């Protein structure tokens, strides 16, 4: 994606604008520093000319003290400037990272299906990190370099218009040449960043699937692919660095040419009697000062090259908009919620077979529905539609009579709870994992929920109670304990509709019994859709719905279907669900 000037300006304005006071302080310090730098060679010139003329030693001492004072003042200003610029830069960078993270969280599932976690880490960390210098020093150095360039040229014109003209032409040629070669490295830098994202994505995927790779003897294949990805990354990095080095080599050549030009002009004017030795030194020193902003501009251009790709991708990412948009906020009643599917069809991608086809059913408030069917029949898709992770391709889904598209996403997801076999736990305390870091939930309510679910015995066994630290992914907890936390977490939200995907199927009998008691309490007084993988799970439901190829194959009261020998559910009870759905 092409990155325009408006992207830079917009990025700077948005994230540096809140720090305008510090930016103004930086400007004042910048001007003071430039003034001191321009004054310093004047002091040295005076010292040299006075020494050559054998002036009073006190005059020389005063010049030396002035030189020392200017140097110390400049160093102090530089220190404060560096601190402020880095402070502003990292504040802006972290604000950008926060906005990107929040933006990605609200993007639709198709986006996350096509972008690996490794790629997202590269976007949220690698690309953003490349912008740290862009925020912290780009404007400071750019403005400082421009002002320094102008200040030095004005000082040179004041000394002699011929020197000023000659070095002005030199500065113009240098800047034009550097600007011309800048684009040479831009495309290579973009390819380097993209290759880095692919490398991060590959590493994350392989580490996540490490057990399967080992179990299936795919280690050699994984290493071959890793070698290919690393080789591509290395080649692109070398190419980018080689191109960037062209700018550095050009800058060194231009610096040498400038030194020669200054010496030639100074020597010629000295021999003509127009300059003193001190003025020759002054011209040479100003030449070094003249090239300094050009050199800094070169460095900033190199940093900008590394940031261009990141800025482009950040802009591209921020321009993405979710297709799932908030509704106007239709109210949901308290208590159990009715559920309606009205001629719902769904296709994940164009050209694929429909996952759901004209699915229609109603679940009354407080009723429990057992959902059965082969893998791929649409059970999981149905639950995703209920959370509005996707919207139906056709038809409507209603909750308490309200179309899901009319509801606020936050309210919808607060009133619909889900319990699955997989529990996402964080490296935090039990309290934080239960409340999902919501400080408004007090400990008294947590204790009540724990008791309500019959988890007091489990809670008492925790070493530090609610302050017990958990590792990432629930490290240190058994599968059963993780499920208990998941149940308590859902109970805290007090949802009106519960979706359950066989949370106890992988547990030992003792733990399963504890989980079942917790589930029984959780489902009490709530509408529920229970996705069943075992027949034992549907003993608590009121209705059975069997799906096949995205359609309702059979639906009815559980007891009636079980008593009807011609029903599919009765057949499952006789033969076993696993065998029938094989």
C-alpha cells in the first residue's frame, strides 16, 4: 500500500497533538541549542585571532571560559531535549500500540482467520517499534536540522557572500542527491518488514503445534520450511541493508567534498587578505556544522525508510472496518431469553458449500435444547452466530424477539454465556481471571458465586484464595479446575442464554461430578443450547435437535423422541451416538 504524506501528518497530529506542551518546550530548547552552536565557533575564532595577535592573556582566558560555558550549557540542553523527545516518543508509541490492539480486537473473524498470531505480533510490536524514533526524534531533528542549516548559511553570508553562495549550492546539491536515492531503499525495506512478519508467523505456528509435529514425525519438514523462510528473510534483509548503505556512502562522499570546498574557499580568501586564520577556522567549522544537519537528515531518511513500511501497514490496518457493526441498542429483558432462528443460511466464503441452510427453530425462555450431529453439520457455526462473530448470509437470528443486529454487541455478549472444553486463562490471580480484570466486582459477590456453584471445597483448597497466582494458560491447574473457573466466570455475568460445548467430556469421573453439579446450578432458570458429543450430556435437556448438512433432521421433546422407536434420537440411544455419527 502506498504511503502518502497525509498518512505521516495524520499519524503525527493524532499521537503528538496531546503532548503539545512538551513539544513546545522541545522547540524552545531546540532554538536555544542552535543559538549556542552558532555562537561557539565565533568564540573560537576570537580566541585564535587574539592569540595570533598576542592579546592580553585575560582576554584569552575569558574566551576559553566562554567556550567552556557554552559547551556545558549545550550539553545540558541536549540532555533535557533527549529526555523530552524520548518521553514524548514512547508515550505516542504506546498510545498507537494501544489503539492498534483495541482495533484488532474488534475486527471480524475473517480477518483473524487470515492473519496468524505471529503476524499480529509483528504488526503490534515490530511495526510500532520501528515508529518509536519517528515519533521521538523525527520532528525534533527535522526541524532542528532545517533551522541549523538556515542559521549556518546566514552566518556564512554574513562573513562573505561568496562563501555563503558556494556552500548554499553545495547544500542544495547534497540534499537533492540524498532525496533522489531515498526511494532506492524504500521498496526493499517494505519487503524486509513483510518477510519479518512471515518469519514471526511461521515460528509462532510451529511452536503452537509442537506436540503434533513431534508426534507425527514432521520435524524434518518443519525445519526445511523454517530454512526456506529464514533464507528468504535473510536475503531480503541483506538487500535492504545494501540499499540503505548507498545513502550512507553517498553522505560520506558529500562530507569529504564539502570539507575540501570549505578549505579551498577559506584558503583563497585568506591568501587574498580578506580572512584571518580565525575566520578560516570559522568557515571550516561552519562547514562541519552545515553537513551535520545534512547528515542528520540522511539518518532520519534512513529511519523513515524503516518506518515507511510500518506506517503504511499501520494505516492499512487502521482503515479496516468490521462488517459486524453495533446495533442501535434494543433492550433485552432480565431472566431467560427466547431464541429464534428464522430461515438462517450461512456460508463462510464465496464458492464454499453452505454450512447452514434455511435453519428455522424457536427455543422458549428457560428451555434447554440438546444439539446433536456429525462434525461439520453446523453446530459450532450456530454458536458463532449467536455471539455475532459472524452474521447470517440470509435470514435472521432473534434473542427475546430482538434481531441480533439491533443489539449492542457488548450487551449481547454479556447476556450470552459460553462454556467449552477449552478455557482461556491468563497469567494473573484467580480474582482477575474470574472478573476478567473488572475492578467493579467485589470479593463478596465472588464468594457468593463460588458457594452458589458448589465450589467452596475447591476454593478452600487454593493456597492464597482469590489472590492465588495462575500461570499463562492456567498453568498449575488441572483441566477440571480450569473448567470450574470458566463456570464461575460465566455465572458472574448472569447471562440469559447459555451455550455449552461438552465442557466435562475430557475430565475424570470425580472431577466430572463436581463440574456437573456446577453446570446444573448454572443452567437453572436460564435458556440453554447444549452441543452434545455424548448422550449422557443431553439427559438434562428438554428438547433435542439433530442437524445434518446444515439442516434440521429431527426436533422434538426429548422424552417423546426417546419413546418413539422410529425417531433418529431413539436410534442413537440404542446404538450409541459415536457409532451413528461416525
